[in-house]
């Protein structure tokens, strides 16, 4: 990784170019995808900032493929990303949490060798109460031979991602991404309209400070999950208590824990035995980022990045964050006799 002095001003474009120089075989296509995503993020950030003034808060009175009521900003963000990405000649297909099928590149545009998967506006149910929301994205390389992307291209395990990232729209707009060379954060300077390097080579603490979990599902958890949560909260008498911090916006909770150390947990329960979060649009990209930052991500049984997807909108349980806390979840859910029932 190229090192920068504390006083140098490094735009995301400059950073991407300098990183690309470390790979002489690079064609620039992946860099172009990241530029386009940064542009889309600026456009979405502008919409989020003006949401309360422009009458685009609230429901769009339609449902997405998940059966969830779409927020108006969900629909806008989805359209912004598609229109920013479909004409550059770098993608062969896209897939969105908001769309039922693969999004093909129009015939009048050139197709490239990458697929983009994205959640256009994660946490959008919080928009009306001014809680931070975010965009999550994942990029995989095309593996089929045809012009257009196919389901086989989309349904690849997370370990095959070539890039992943998220944008958080909060008190400031920040983009964090990885191409497998560490995780790096960029903050949008609204005065010049540029993402500037603010968090180079992010490292998550090995032991966490925060626990992010929705306790309202406690009655639906199995005994092993309850055991994990008691340990996280220091109620077993042997563990140091984590501070509970739960926003209910995955990007916001993940971002805090990535910088400060902690774990975000969304276990399976009796109502959602396969989990709630989307493997392709949420779990995989965030797992790639957290591993690059020195953390871990598990579905409770295996590493998230090793899960083989079988459906476009597949759901998964998720334990993601600092290594120590994720390893604890894996040991308890794996049935370690000294831990189960403790």
C-alpha cells in the first residue's frame, strides 16, 4: 500500500490510481467501477440530505422482492446506482436487493467482465427519524463465457469478491472499501465535492467494546444463542461485559464496531430459521471488509466468505466484528461442551 503523510490531501481517485500502480496487470476497469460508485454515493448523499425538504421521505407504497415496503429513497437510490453503472462498459450484470432478478446491461451499451451486487439504501426504515443509513456493494469477476452476466456469475462465494464497500450517510458521508489490500475510509468534503482519505488501513480491535443485537428477539432464540448473549453481556460471571449499542441500521452498527471494536449479531431465530440478512448484498461485502481489517465474520457454523450461495436473495445469520467475539459465537454454536449451557 502507498503511504501518505498526515498533511497530504489524498482524494479517492488519487488513492485508487496509486493502488492500481501496484498491479501492472490491471486494466483500470475495477478502478472505473469504484469511481462510478463514488459518484453514485455523492448523488445519494445529496438526496438523503435534502429528504426532509424535498418530500421524499416515507413509503413509496410498493414492496420489494423481500416483501418489504420500499421507502421512496430506496427507489431513488436504486435508480441512481443502476443509471450510474450501466453504461460504463465495465459490468456485465447487476443485482440489487430491491430487484427480483438480475439487472442486465442494455443492449446498446458495452458489457464488461465484472458483476455488481448492491443494497442501495440499507436501514431505510430509519430515514424518517434521521438515523444514519447506508449503501453496501460487492464486485465479482464474470466467470461465464457469454456477453451478459448469468446467475452463475452472481452466485459466487464471498471469497471470490474482488472489491466490496459501503457508504454511510450520517453526520458526514463516508465511503469504506477494500480490493483485498486492506480496508480504507474516505470522508466526503462537501465544500469541494470530493471523497478524501481519512481512515487509511483500518484495523478493528481484536477484542470488542460494543455489542449490537436486537434483544427483542430473545424469546425466539435457542439456548446456545442465549448463552452467547449472556457471555457478551458479562452475565455468566466469567466474561467482561460489552456495552450494548444498537441503532437498527446495519451499516451504522457495523461502522461503529469496525472503528471501535465490537460485534454485530443477527442470529437465526424461530421466525427466521435461515437468518434475516442477505448473504450477497450485506453479509458478503461486510465480511470481506472486516477480514481485511483484521476481524471475522461467521454465520454461526462457518466463515461467511465460504458459504456457497444458491439463491439471489438468500438470507443468513450473521456474527461479524472483532475476532475474539466472533470466535466465541462459533465455539458456542458449534457445541463446545465447556461453553454450552454455561
